[in-house]
C-alpha cells in the first residue's frame, strides 16, 4: 500500500534537501540531499547557476522517494534561500548565474539607491527595509550598472524559490514572505514599491518583469509533465506558494504565532519571530519581512555562522567529529582569545567590506581555543543582531535553536550563556523543508499550519560566566573599532 506524503523541498546555499512527511501524523519518513557548487571570488561575488538547483532538486527528491519506495505525493511545497537574483529571458531560461544572498559586491548600488530615494529614513518609510548588499534590489541595480547587455536580455526577475516553482508548475509567481526580502517590496502593504523600482529603472515595465503575488497558503499550480518525468512522479500534484527558507523554517518549528525567538545556525545565522502586525526596526538593522502564512516575520541575519566554523575547522585540519571535543575541552572565554567573525563582510551590522579579526593571542592557545573563539564570536554576533530584533518590538523569553549548528551540545550551551536565555532544540529535522511540506499540507485543505507544535528534544539553561561577559565586552569594542576604521 502506498504511503500518502507531502513533499517539502528546501534549496539552501550548500545543498537542496527534500523531505517526505506522512500525511497522517506529520512524521518525516525520508530525507534526500544533494550538494551545490558555489562561485566565490575575493571581491565578494557569491553566485550559483539556477540549473544547479534543478539538478539538486531532482536528485534529492529521487533519493528521498527511493528510501521508502512507492509513495503518493499529495502536495509539494518549496523553500528557497532568500534574496537571490534570478534573471530569465523571454523563454524563462537563465540569462546568467544568480547572485546570492551573501554576495557583497553591491554596496555602491545600496548607497546610490539610498541617496536617490532621499536617505535612510525615507527608504525605511517606503518599504520598512534599508538597502543592504544581500537584498535583491541592489543586485538588479548592479546588473544594470555592470552588465547592461545581460540586463536588457532579462525579461523576468525572480527569487530562487520562485524559479523552482516555475520549473515545477510553469506558473510565474511569488508570495509575500520571500518577496518582502527584495527591498523593492513594502512589507506593510504587501505590494511592490513603484518608487524603488522607478529609481532602479523608470523605463522598465515592472508589472511584466516581476512575478505576480499569490497567497502563501494557496496552490500556485500543479506539477507539469516534464518536471514530473524528471522527478519520477505523476503530473498534476498541487504545489503551494512556498516561501523563503527563513519563512518556511518558522512554519517548521511552529513560529507562526507569538512565542519564542528562533535562531538558526546555518551558513548564515538568523533570528526571527512571528508578529501579527508589521514590525520595523527604526535603525533598519532588523528586516521587516512578511511570513509565509499571512503574518509578519521581523528578522535579523548575520552572514557568518557555520561558514566561519567550517573555515576554522579546515584551517587547523580539525575533523567535524573533533569540533565538539574542542568546545567541551576548553573553558568559556577561550582563555582570552576573541574573534570578530566578519569573514568576507557582514550584514548585521552592515559591514560589507569587513574582515575577521582575532585578538588576545597568546603562545598557549591551541587549535581548540581557536575553534571555541570562533564559535563564541559567531554567537556574540547573533546576540548583537538579536538586540536589533528587540527594537522591532520582539521581547525574547527563550530561544528555539535550529540549523546545522543546533546539533552541537556544546554550542547549544554557548548560545544559552551568551544570549542569557533558555535555549531549546525542537524535535524536527530540516526545519525549512519540513515547513514547506506543512505549508503544502495546509494549502491542500488539511489542518492549518498553526496546529503544528514540534516536541522539544533538548533544553539548555543559561550559566553566568565572568569570562563570557569579558568576551562580550571585548567583541563590542573590536566591532566598534572595525566599523570606525573600516577593517
């Protein structure tokens, strides 16, 4: 007898994951994964070709289905890395590689757009979000400035999850959650900003260029024949609106109603929480996003999280299995060694040309101390970001920890100690992909996403350490110096 399942797909920076969720009890029955290449250059370029995502989507779905044999897929939901600029020609074929969320080449375009539109306060008034290098709007301006031929070949501009939905269904559309991360979308009115788009290119027909908006919890289309053949699934399966990876992670961990702040330890670090009304940071460091259920999702993001921990692991030839021992075998504060994790720039605070820095070096420091210093530095970076989230009206009482780094026992305790809050890890694998499956389930007429509450697999209570407080003070000073001096 075939199992009835919902398929959730998450196209991240490093890989695409596909999960099969039991339609009856929301248990994950199988997980498939396929890795991505990434183009990285010293100037801050970070790009991927959309064809790579399609290949990874096909491989991950086939792998997940193969795990459990024949299934009946009742619906599909797609989560995607936010902000990436996907440029398509009149046949919906990619014109060039997609510029990603962690591409930092667009600071001049951020400065130009901010000036043209009347300064930072005027920009916040227009959309609720400042122009940051990671967002889509400055990427579009960059393309016009630097590759005008490619820009004029571009008939359509969308986001990664929009492109995957287009490939799956043939429908060109988007939903408010992911669209609100473009910086040409007003999160308060859930509409594109004609002022921002006009500042980029007043002569372009943006109504034709950008994907029409659909309700997040609606069915955007059904699986078309060619995609069905590639996935080895029957055509006609309904596909929901989907969303950005953070929006779908919020669904996956039950953050679709007021409650704890969610912190994700992935390639980037994010912090977000549900809000029933638009939430704008007056300083523009926290993003005023919509969620992918009809609410709002104020969010902060740091560029450097597990990307930094992977860097230090490779630097000292430390196996992944040895990282936990390095953290457990060193004391809080890393014996005075501190690390500012602005490798390749930073988003919160906005420091796109920044570099990382160690301070407090002594001859007695070992590779384990460096590993702990990097993990603590990343965590303090997230604490800085959470302060910006508080300016949006979020008052965290506890933290829900997700992402690849959440599997570390020692890092969970470091988060509790640095945030000075209880931290819990939910019983959910692949939160973004699971959230996409739950959204598809709701869009297909089953129980609403607000009925989902994952269990708790681990809880950490904060412990006060004088060395942690000293590390925090040292990093605050180092961050201020970096921002002032531009290193």
